[in-house]
């Protein structure tokens, strides 16, 4: 898997790479990703499993509520105790009871259909929403799940963390997936589904929450892989947050992540990597560590993200030999910090070319050397140059010297020819 050499305008003028630059040079020439803005990197969902023996008093109360048709449940009879929406589940759900609090952003699935209720088993799954995760630190999340007064201890006798699945999400603006995305995508999965759109996303199963809409002019949304392994989802988040009535929440989150630079007029798309608890467990086995709980997984979130993007990747060529620069950007620049900790984010502001106009000539010369090595024609080079975000500055630079775009084309033609003749393109 080949990657590109990264440059910034300033580093290119010195013919030096810049690991944080947004100009990617490879067999394809240059691709400029200066307009791509990462507006969010977050843990979208946590599904924590617990093993233990259901507490008889809780089972008795839940059965009594179910028979009475009650829809509100509380763990104690004390006044002011939190109320949960209560539902008896069918066997398809794998759990007998569901307790849900949308205000808090927690769903509890309790009582496995595959184990007797008077025997220890994997009787509890707690699902955390993005809202809950983003508002709490790792320590307070784990305290809520498994502390002295944690939810697991209200339901199980001597509960033990027994697996955790996570969904990692990256939101971005300024990049459109290529139309031949499927043909340039490498994956071990045999299942790839493409959708024209989606209605909403819930915590249970993405395949039940997606529906098609619109026409050919809409960007495709993709679901890749199985939920029981590593699953990838790429979709229009701007549309989904409107359908799920979470627009204000996500605008606040994106604005906070970008330190106020989020542009709400530009569509936001999301790439989401969903990793099953068995996959996480296997990571732990490979490292000789126990990764059964969310608090154990947190230090490895960025590594997990990189694993997912390496096993499921977008290439820039049909032979799948060269990693697409956009995918390289996601691999190298996106990090997942401890949720709710308020950690400083590594952001790189777009460079202003005005103060460094004198570097444009040097940068252009070094780019032409790279283009010459790729044996590009003058027409191809001009097409590549016009795609650069700072191309208008190049033209302004030429005009300041009383030159035109035709002069630039002539310079490109002459430079390519010279580099081939004197060996600089070798």
C-alpha cells in the first residue's frame, strides 16, 4: 500500500515534505485537500456487556410491571428516583426487558433469552448514545455503568464486564466520494450495500434504519460489512441530523470541535467504523491484555480507528496499490481522545498564501519536477494546477508581473521539456 508525500505550500517552496500538509504528491501527481475540514471525531456509540446473576427482586418487579401494563419503571421506590421507559421484548431482541431514558441517552437490555434467569449468564447490555458519551468523562461513564451505585449493580449480583463494542465516527466537509468508489475500495467484507439516502439511525441495527430516497444527484451512502465484525458506514450526516431532529446538538458539537470555524452552509458527511465486541476482545488477546470494558478500550481508540481504515480503505487506482490521499488524511490526522476530558485538539488552520507569495514560484517549480516524473502532458498539468486551492494566487502572482495564464502555460511547457532534457525528471 503506497502512500503520498505530503507538502504544504511553504514546505513545497523548499522542496521539503510536511507531514501536516494538505498537498498530496504521488503517482497521480498532486491532490489538494486544503478545503477538507474535519469537524468531528467522536465515540458515537458504546455497547457494554455484563455477565452475572440477575437479582431476583428486580426480576419479580419487572414481571409485575409487565403484567400490569406499566410503562414507567424505577429501580427503587424512593421519591424522586429516575424513571425509565419499560418494555417487554421478544426473542428476536435476545433480551427479555428494555429500559430506556432518552433524556439521559441510555438503553438497558436485560435478561438473556439464551440463559435461565436463575443462572449466571450474559444478561445485561447497556447502550450509550452520542449525547451521553460527549457529556461525560471516561471515569464518570464507567461510574454510571459499573461504579458502587452503577446500573450493572442494580440488575446483577456480582456483575462482570464481558465485552464492549464501539462505534467511532469522523465527520468532515469539503470532500465528495468518487463515483467509482466501490471499484476503488478494498475490504475483506463480502457485503457492500449502497443507498441513495437514509431516514434515521437508531442504536439497535443500522440495516433496519436505512431507507432510500431522492435521485441520482444525491451522494451515495454505503454500508460495508457485517455487524458481527468490522462494519463501515459512509453517509450524509447533515441529512440524518435533520431527520432525527438533532440539528442543534450536532451544530454545537461541530462548532466546539472546530473552535468555532464550522460552516453550517456546507454539507457534513460521516465515516463510521463499528467494531463488534469480539473484534475488540481479539485485539486484547493479541496484545496480551484484557479489553472487556469501555474504560480499558479508551487508550486504544485511535489505534482501533487506524486498524479499521487499513482493513477497509479507499484507493486512488483500480489496482488498489496506492492509498487515496483522503483516506491517508483520515489515517494520519484523525485522533480519538478521551471523551468529555476537554483535551486540546490538534487542528491545523488553512494557510494564507498572501504573506508568502514569493514562495509560489519555488513551489510551482518543485511541483513541475514531480509532474515531469509522472510524464504528464502540458494539458494534464494545467488541469491539475487548476484544482489547487491556491491556483488563484498563482494567477494573481503572474498578473502582478504583467503576465497571463497563457504565459503560465508556456512556462509549464518549457519547464517540462527542460526537465526531461537535462534529467531532472529521471
